[in-house]
C-alpha cells in the first residue's frame, strides 16, 4: 500500500473528530469563533511539530522562496474564502442546493491540478472520482428536503453558484498547498509538509484575527475563554492538517481529496454505532457509491 493512502485515511478521521468538536463548540461561540479556534490553537502545535522534526528527528528546514510564499498565501486565503462561502450558504432558505454543489470540490481540484501543476488523472481515477461524486451528491440530497429533480432545476441559481464557488476555492487551496510544498528548496516530504502547514496556519490565523477584531471583537476573548474544547479542536485540526499536507505533498491533490471522502463513511459509522441512527435506501446507495469510488481509486488508479 502506498504511504499516502493510510496518511489520507488518518487525516479524514481526524477531520471527522474535529468537526464533531466544532459542532459542540458552536453552541458557545459564533461560526467565525468556532472556525478561528481551529487555526489559533493549531499555530503553536504546528510550530512544535516543526521544532520536533528539526531538533529530535534530524530534519533540516527547507528553503523558502517566492513561489512558495505565493502558493501558500493563495492556498490559505482560498481555504478561508471557501469556508466563508459555505457558511454564507446557510443564510439561504434552500441552502441544501449550494451545499450539494460544493461537493464538486474533488472534480474542480483535478481541473486546477491540470492547469497549475500539469498533473493528469488516469482513466481509472476519473471513473473513481465521478462515481464518488455521484455518491456524495446522493447523500447530500437525501439529507435534505431537496429532490434530484429540484437540484437539476436550480443548478444555475444563486445558492448553486455559491456552492460551486466554494468547491472551487477548496480545490484551489488543495492544489496551492501541494504546489507550495513542492516548490520548497530541499527536504523530504515530511518536513516540506510540516513547514508549509506552519506557515499557512500562521497566515490564516492573522487573517481571521484581523477580521474578527473588526467584525466580532468579543469572539476572540470567547475563544480564549473556551480553551479546553477549543484547544482540542486545534489539536484535532492540526493532526488532520498534518495528514492532508503530507499526503498532498506525496500525491496528486485530486487523488487525496477523493480518498478523503472516506470521512463520510466514518460519519455514518459513528451515527449508527453511537446513536443508533438508521440510513435510508438512497443514503445507503450513496455510501455504496462512495465506497466503490474509493476502492476504484486505490486499486485501479
């Protein structure tokens, strides 16, 4: 098994845990505050990770350069914008349309990878990505009052366009992170990913801190006051990001994001085992397609 596969699965699992903690934290903080906790508490942890690699594991810091700085900032800003658009969708009555279309992230990541890095997907990978995409969209439709026919009628509506834009920014961020890591001078994939993560996390924290100071000044104090849960969010987020950045340094970002959809399987497993919730036939069909897409990606890529 190629190394990027277990690393991606680990990242998806950590992201699932982080999302669960953020949902709990959302009851105490605003959406921006809950999001900010992910970055603010991850900064010292990301730097400790880099220090640990250089001080105890014998790694040397790679050399930064202008392309690295450009791609790191593009990726960091794109991720913040993607998240903001996704949150904005909830202000629409039919936000499910946009949320469903945001799931096109994987396909858009592949397109940006072709344009920016010249990376292509094999025929088997293309089939795998499309199968998973259909599965994800089936699950998204089933979890709302939206129908497949209704989705087809609204694909050029404002929520749909915002959802597509959100997926596009997520795709840009994934490709930019891979480009930033690969543009560093020296070092292997572990230290490249760690250094990129640390720099991006600092950049995103500064952006969000400035925004919140201007728009929601009280939330910064609230995030600091909720340090017990917020700190766990930062830890889970940092561990997940270590996995994402490392996997995307090793492999095509589209492959990584496609395999990362295994997070949905973790979510459904948790809802079944922990809460005794049952899925509809359409949801089960969607889960089956996502699983089939993942298997196709791993074995036929």
